[in-house]
């Protein structure tokens, strides 16, 4: 005879980052555009989702705030975020008060040029449901605090 089924509910830990390197060290495998959020009297926000394959367990909501220009695929694998280089930032799509974010795909899978998102700011909210959340977030937390 079997005993009662024991279910362990794991606490969900979340962190919010503005430093794109804090996102990169999490090594998300999937990245996709979820939606555009219209803003009254302003550029829209772009909401993207990233995960390591199982969103409910470990994922990120990447929000580009005040998007003025978007040249990006709907989804990709193994993304890396970075700021545009000087050469890229002199392209004709400059907008006052905005930054040029680049999304590159892992070069093992693609040799295509990066995607571009011109936005005022970025906010990255990461969640993790499981044990050892402190270890998962450690490097990102230290980057966000400027320790790395």
C-alpha cells in the first residue's frame, strides 16, 4: 500500500536588474517577443520573455521601455544582450534620449548580424522556483551592485 503523496511547493524568488550583463550571465536559452504595450503620449514598451526551457521554473521578463525602433526576430535561441558599438550607434536610426540595444544569437548557431532595439531604458525581472536561488542569482546580483 502506498502512503500519502507529499508535494513540496517551492518558493519563487525574483530579482529586477537594469544591467544587461546581469541578464547575460543567466545564460537563457530561449528569447521571444511577447507583446508591445502602448503607452499614452509616449513610445510603446516591448515585453520579451526568456527562459531555459521551462518558463514556470526559471525565466526572465525583459522590458524595453519607450521603444522608438525595432528590427528584431520574434524568437531566437541563446541570446546575448549588449549596447551598440560606436560604429553601430552612428547608423541613421538615432533617437535623442534613447539607447541602442543589440541582441546577438550564439555564433555556434548563427552568423547573422545582431538585431537592434532602440529604447529609452530596460528592465529585466528574473524568477526562479527551486532550491539554491541565491547561487543562481549570485553573479547577476553582484554585477547589478557593481562588484564585478
